[in-house]
């Protein structure tokens, strides 16, 4: 990051007031009558109603449109274990995105513990305040245990975006890229470099969408995760394959797909050359991808490449998913974000990329033209249609799968 950008970033967060989020009133509070209704004695009435029926909290409070962004700061962006307080700017940023893209009120909560049980107990005890919980920047493998326990204990959606947001956006882009390349997910050989929370969630979702386990080769820092390898945790063990492949060079030879969630410059030109015809490369390490797009395109003229960066085509960005997934879940008061809802989000996001791109999206993106193809496999984050495509699909899936408290709203989010 340049010195100028560092200064701008610090000034942005400090001025004119510290931080990126605030609180606004939703009711008048100007007169004595207003205050009597807002607080004593009028507030007693909704309290009594909620005590009688807890679901009435959705009617009389802001619970139903409030998401908590919660972290212990053990895996902050690419910065590592900075602790809860140092993660606060990231969590405030996530809250900003919820409001900006889906009009969801959000507050950040930083929990100062690295003990999973303490974290789980803390979050479970405050969960009733919110309509949903977005877990963020929690290291693996603890993040799997934490999310599973909170889903079990809470009756509101608990969603670890580093896992599932990444998986949903990656899967949507990959389905489209494979289609353009004339390939099918069910037959694709997939090499996944990285075995953390995002990588495991990506591969799990691809299995739900039709990928074959025997066609997935996952690598961690020690190489290919193969059957019988010692020192492999239970989550990585899901992808231990019967294979004699051991290195990335072995695993990527003749692969149709490379998905990188690892580190910079780990995919070489020689490795890329060894992939199958018409390969798909998702080099999603940020800020520096596993292979620079310029080098990849010099090496192969028959590939589709995506990265996590906004200055290249095909950006894999979680903001394409989580605000709208939560919007749909909240609007039918879902108790969980289940696999059916995740798949519905994938399908909706994938389909939107195939539609004509409006002029306002082109203008906001600084593009003269965008159409479904090698440089446009996934929508742009500035596309306002994301809300009207993804949220209804998620809400419908919640209702159809039986995890919604409310019926599907009539004419919900019609354009």
C-alpha cells in the first residue's frame, strides 16, 4: 500500500468522526408524549407482549433487521491474529456493507477470547438481541466448531461469511466459467490450493452442486491431502483422496479448474501450461493472487481467470453475496441459513451474470461494455439487481425448506 493510500485510509476512518457506522432514531422523540411512549411508562406494553410471546420481538423492536458482525480477531484479513479490538475496523466495515447494499442495520461485536467455548457461550447468550449473526475473521479450524455450535444453540441465522460467502460467490462464477469453456462441474478435475475455512466451504458447496469428491485435490502447506497422510484434521480429512499426487505440480497436471485460496505467486507458468484445455483459474489470494492475470494470459490464451481484486475482470467479492443472503433470510424470519438457501443464492447470482447489463451498472463500473463471457462471469458489486435477484431466491428457499417463520411475501422486492 502506498504512503498516500495509507494516509487516506487513516483519515477516512478518523474524520470527521471516528469510525464508519452510527445509530439513528426510527421514531419521533421531540415531545413529552413521544418520550412517554418511547420509554416510561409506554415501553412497558411491548415488554409485556414480548414476555407473553417472544416472537413479538420482531414486531415491537428492531431485532428483525439487525445483524451482529462478531469476531475474536484471530484471522483478520491477511494480517493474522491481531485480537478483537484491532479487528474492529474490519467489523465496522462489514456493518457498513450490510447497510449500504441491503439496508440491514448492523453492529460490530469483538469478543476478546481465543477459547472456542468462551466465544460460543458469549455469542449464544446475546444472540436473542439480533435477527442474524455474521461471524467474521475467526481462524480455522476453530471457526468450524464455533459456527456449528452456534447454529445448534441459536434460533436465528448464524453465517460465517469467510466460509460460505466466499463459497457462494466462487461457485456462481465457476459454474458460469465452466459453461463458457464447454465443461461440466460433474466431470471437472478441480485442484484447490489452500485448506482453510474458505477452501473447505468452497469444496463442500461444489459437492452439493454436483462435483465429484474423487475429482477434487486439496493442498495445504505440506502438499496434497491424500488418504493415509498423518497430521490431517477432521475437516481436511473430508478431502483426503486416494492418489499418488503429492505436490501442486502433480495435482494441477490436466486439471480443469484451479482454485487458489492460499498465497501470492504460488502458481507458475509451467504449472498453468500443464492444465487441461480451456482451463478455469480462480486466483483469489488478496491482495496478490496466486498468479498475476497478465502472466496467466501470456501463458494461456484459452483460459478464464478470476481474482479477488477489483482492478481485474471477474472479481470474486463476498459483497456479491452476504448482504442479500441475510436480506432474504431476515425478511422471512429464517431460523438458519441452510444448504438450500446457499444453493439458491448460487443459482441466482449465476443467472444474473447472463442478463443484459444496464447502463447505470456500466457507468458505475467504468466499463463501456459488459456481456456474459470470459471477462464477465459474475456480476459487479455495484449492480443493484443483486438485491432483487438473490434475496427473493434465498427467501423462497427458506420457506420451501421449512426454516422460515413467515410465508413468502407477496410481490417481494419486485423490480
